[in-house]
C-alpha cells in the first residue's frame, strides 16, 4: 500500500470506528466522561426572583433621596419573608434571599443608612437593580448539555443545579496494550547484556486514561508468532488493541503478520509520518487494532496522532485536531516527503506570544527529549524553510 497522509489516516480511523454503548453514572463518578444523550434542566434556576446583594427590598417608587422607610421584616437565603412590601416599607434582605411580593428593587446597604427600625435612602437608584430574576440561569426543560459533551467540573455543577442526579455516558473504551520484543524486560528487572527496559506502555496508559479510555497492559510478547498469537487471543475482548513494536519489515517483525493470521482486516499500513511511519490500523472482529512502532518517540507521537482520535470516536466525542500557533525559536529547514513532528520546548515570549524551539536531538529512541517537550512542531509535507520568529503550527503533547 502507498503511504497515507496523517489526516487521511486519521479520517480512516474515525470512519471505521463507531460509538460504544451507554451506561448510567451518578454525577460524582462522571468527571471526564462523555455524554451519550442530551441533558435538560429539571427545574428553573434561580427558581424565584432573588436578591443579588445585601440590602433592602423596596418599592422603586419609594426610593427618593432622604426617604424614610419602615423595616418590617427580613429575608435570607432559604428563609423568605412571609408578607409583602407595601408603600413606605422595606424588608432587610441578604444575597440569595427571595424577593418579597410588592418589591421591585434591592437598595444595597451602601446606599442606605439604618436608623433603628427605619432605613433612610441615601443614594436613590435610576431604575430597578440588584435582582436575579427567576430563570436567569436556565429554565426547566432548557438544554444544559448535548450528546458528545465532555463532563468538566463547571458542566457537572450546571447539571447538578438543574436537578440532574444521573447521566447517560459512553462506556469507556477498553484498550489492551501488548509490548513485543525478546530484548524487553519490565521496569525494576535488571536487563541482561542485550536487554532493554519496556517503557512505552507506562507512557501510553496515562495518555489513554486522559483521553477517556481504560488501559490494560497485557504484558510482553516474545518474538514468536505463537506467543504473539496467545496475546492476541487474550486481547480480543477489548475495544482497541495496541501492539507496540514488530511493525517494520525486519526478519524478526512478526506482529502484523500474527494479527493477519488471526483474521485482521487491514485498513491502512504505513503513514507518511516522521517519526512513526510503520503505524498500521485494522479491525479484528469487533475490536480495532492500532499498531505502533517500537521506538518510544515514534510510539507515543503515533498514539497522540492516531490513538486519541480512535478513542474519541468510540466515545462519540469530537476528534478534530487543534493546533497551537507559536513563533519559531529557531529557523526550521525545508521539510521532506513525510509530515514531521519535532519535539520542542515551549515558553511565552515578552509580547505574550508562545515561542517553540525544537531540541537539537530528534532521534525517535530518545525519551528524555520527549519528556521535556511542551509541544510538537508540525511540519507539513514539503513545507518550505521557516525563518526564526515566523508563526508555526504546534500540537500540544
């Protein structure tokens, strides 16, 4: 197959995946989840006309400079005044208190002088003020959040205020991670002479969790088709399977062939991407498979570009990429035939505009650079040279 562009590969992933089924969760367990159904208010907020300030509930017609009004009661949040405001009278009111019948203005305490059982108007208003009218925030039946919305703290507070206790959300996609390589050992195990510590799954798992998925590292498969096949059989029950390594064309790269032997339906192989060209994608029964290269930067950048939209598509959430505009901290050479993502430091310039400077080392095996990167500088296929200070596109990593 010819190599796809990054945007073409992403489009194929999104087109192939489908939203998962729903489940009901209570608000306290819903942070970060994605709504599968729209949510409407079950009540009106505020449910009554309420005071926005501490002061006195009065009739606007009585608020003349020097007017003396008799204070006949008090209204506070959760404790309303049982009577009504008649001419020449006022009710002491506190923020959130229900506005008594007959009142059409709250005279703030800074504009009045208290004299025993009376209040004297010091600064008369020009019109009715300091009232939060019923339904100012929303009314019963109003749409509070649409399907596909991600439940943030403020949005959860809004739903709670609307009388909502439970919401329908997409089930979190279950993602199986399978590392591959005879040379790999788990962290904490001292590698032998030719050994390497398996690190990529421990970076992928929190990324997957932050995108709304649930990651499960199944372990390290040896460079043996039968061992890889056993891991594939374990992973079939997952929504997404992410094999790491064995994606190239070397004599010891068995991963994709093992999946094909198990019935993989390929969707794409290889992407015009640097780093990360060997990435591949397909379907295995009800599961989807995203193969990532074994070099750490290639795998983690590939996950950012392809695994994130796959998870978001399964959640029924927007998968569009958002680019950060920054100034180039150094001149960038012309780019070649693959879309390139440069690991870069990011900071705010004196004028408040972001500055992104690529690290001098861009080797795909180097994790220390990726860990210090604030962004990835995106260089389009055949992009022209960029001078220092020019605006460039970056991806938050």
